[in-house]
């Protein structure tokens, strides 16, 4: 799966969603106009419906149409505003409870380990995990982007699935994140809330008229019934829209899960257990229906074109061709034609990053986690130690500067945190760049457990530590980029890009600056720098002169990336590949080069699977 191609596919699905929504709204407008015509216009005995329509005043059609469209727009807009919190808002609306990173529950701990491993393998932020206290087997991913995504898991999922099966389900949800499905799913929720509003109003009119003594009571009841019927039509249209956009994406997510884990047995057996479980994948939460298209398994049984998910047996057979549906649904496993069908992202730095972006380098991630410092791994999952970990990561090698930074921490950090910093510093200073950034990624979901006040305190202090020596080096910039992208998206608002830039010539100067910085980081030899830059610039398609900077200028880099952030998916892919051509010019990847590419990819919202660093 190519991340950038998936984003283009997601945009195509968004256009399809828009067309279906317009069609549904048009149908509801016509039906409501006919209803109003029947109840609020005078007609002579024996007058046909056609004659009534012909004699209806133009103002009736205009005001009714504008009223319906306005109601739908307001209801959709209100729901969209309610979803501005991203995946967190969806999880909480379903009754989800955040699983804390320092949980000691063995099943929850296993789940968090699987999610963390998959996130690192995919090169994306580790998402928070919410537990839905239902005994069925199900899961979902929600959010606007990889930076505000969350994973939701039912209690039955972690109780009944083994690690391999759980890994298959989690990989399926990560594919939805990387495919760009989540943003479409949230738009569906908002748009369908507008379509259903007429039915909600009809139900309200019926309930209200029951207690009314007005002479118009009968008319209100009739109008309420009519609107309720139209509302059922809205439900029908909504289910059709969800099915049209969702069903094929489930097959793709299943196949991607096989690609990520290099095994079809885990996800296939998870689906088999859904079929054998008394509660299946049903969800009882009050808001489950409007979120039905988000889930791993179908929450209700729909047939034919109304189904948001393919038939369970069809999904299993696509993964396990030898599977034979039976009432007993025995759990046998076999090889699958899907296993290994897609190329698995390796850890080599020689291939363009975009070829692996959207895939998962699970083997490399497992090696990184296995070789990680145990003390730092533990610190990244504790709410106090995670803050101390980031502070320690920013401490200078210069004794005088470091003493000033430690004083800043003592004065501004929460009580207890300053005492943790010196010991963690002794461990973090021995780590290479990639392992430092690994622990930073691990700490992100832990840091998201802070209160908003703690976040602002933490964010301001990290900024002070970075500029304590009146300079910002490249690694400090990367740390600040990751913190900004992840925590700002969680505590303030998610970053969003419209992808408005479709022509490379509009951003040649900022692209040239970033490529020049990458070339400068990779070598001290001016000729080698020039060669590396030319390879990247040639792939980008514009040979502007290389920018020569006397020092790492983070302000110019930030300005350049702010412009590049709005590239469309095709140009983003070309630019990320251009960066790869620069760092691959000398045949090796240094720690600084990896860190800088990670900072660039993070800012542009691109997942960067772990690479084999020569640092």
C-alpha cells in the first residue's frame, strides 16, 4: 500500500460521498415539498396530485426547499463541530475509556504493546487506545489524520483474542488510518446527521402533539408522521451512502493487515471468532449506529447494498481460501493466497521513502524495541518520567548550559519531575538518534494524558530548554516538531491540509532550501553536498542553485515547511522522494539525516517507517 496513492483514493471517495449526499438531499427536498403541498395547500375536491403541484405557488417550493436545505446544513455543521476533537471525541461518544500507558492489567498491557509496535513499524505516531466495555469482538480507528488518531477496542476483543489475532485486528485499523479512511468516516457521520434531521423533527412533532389540545392536533400528528417517514428515507439513503463508501475498504484493510503482519492467520482467526461468539461484533452503545462504518466488524446485520461490511464468510475466505463455512465454525488455520502477496516494507534506506510510506516495517520495529534501553522504555510509559525523558533529551553536552537548563527544569517543571531528569539523562545520552526518536514516539501517547494546563507548562518549558544556549540545533528542531505536531493536534486542534498546491513551481524556493539543508547535514565535503543536492533537485524537477547556510536556520526551515505542508499528495510524494535521493547520494544514512527526514515527514503528515541507520 502506497500512502500517497491511498490519499488520492481517499479524495476520490470524498467526491463520491459528496455526490451521494447531494443526491440524498435532493430526494429529501422533493419529498418534503410534496408533503407540505398535501398538508398546507387548499385543494378542490377531485383535484389530482398533478393539478395540485401545478397550482402550488412558487413561494411554497422556494421556502420549503430553502428550509430543508438549511436544516440539513445546520444539523451537519453542528455535528461536524462536535467532531472537531477528532478521534478522541468519537471514542468518548461511544463510552470509550482511555487505557493509561502505565496500566498493569496484563491484557491491556499486551494491547498497548501491539499498538505501539505497529505504530513504530508504520512510522506514525503511537495513537492513544480507548477501551469500549462491551463483550463483543470489535475495534475502530477514528480521527482526522495520523496526528489525532485513536484506536478503540472492545473488552471482548482483548479477552478472547490471542496476540496474533489481536495484532491482525490492530493492523487492520492502522491500514484505515494510513489509507485516509478516517477523515471520510467523520465526514459521513456529520453529513448523515443532517440527512436524518427531518425524521428527528417528525418524531418530536408526534410526541409533542400527543399532549396538545389544539384543533390542529390532527394535522400536526399527520405532518409528524410524514416527516418521520421521510426520516426513514433519510436512514435508507444514509445506509446506502455508508455502504457505498465503506464496503470495499474493508477488503483492502484486511489485505493490508496481511501485508503489515506477513500473516493471514491472525486476522482470519479473529474473524472466525466473531462468527462463533454469541455477541459477534455487535455494539450496544447509543451512538453506535451513526458510527457503524468505523468498526472492524458489522455492528448489525444488513444484507445486500445496505451492508457497511462484506459478509463475514466472504472476508474469511478471501484470507483463507480453504475455509469452509459451517455452523460449528471450527477454528482451523491454513496458508493464504494473500500472505506475502504485497511487498513488505523493508528497512533499507536505498529505496525512496514513499515506496514504504503506508506500509509497516514490523521486523525493523521489533529490532529497535528489542535493542531499546529498558529504563528509557519504562520512562516513556509513565506520565511523570515521560516529561523528564523529553527534558533530558534536550540537555546540552556543554556543562554550563546544562546546569542552566537543569535550573530551568527545577523552577518550572511539576514537583517530582526535576528529580528524575539526571538519571534519565545518563541513559539517553548514550543512545543514537534513531533510538532517541523511538523513545520520543513512545512517550507521545503518555504525554497526551496530561491536562491542558500541564501541556502548556510542558510545551513552554521545552521551548526554553531548546533556546537556553541561544541556538537551535537540528536534533532539537526535530524534537520540537514532533512535540508540536502531536500534542498541539491533541490539546488544541488537529493540523489539516487542503492540498491546494498542485504545481511544483509555486514552491521551488522552499523545496530547494529543505533539500540544501539535507545535503549539508549528510556531508562536510562541499562537492559531495553539491552532488547530493543536484540528485534531489533533479528528481524534484527544478535546478535552483543550492542554498548555502552558515548554520542550521530553523526559522527558515519552518517557513519553508509551512508552505510545503499544503502540497497535494502527488507533489508531497515527489518531494519526499527528492529528500531520499539527497540522503542516498553517498550510499549511507546517518543519524542526523534520518532525524531531519523524520522532522520533515512529520511536518508534512507523512508516515516514515523505521530505516536501517548507519549511525
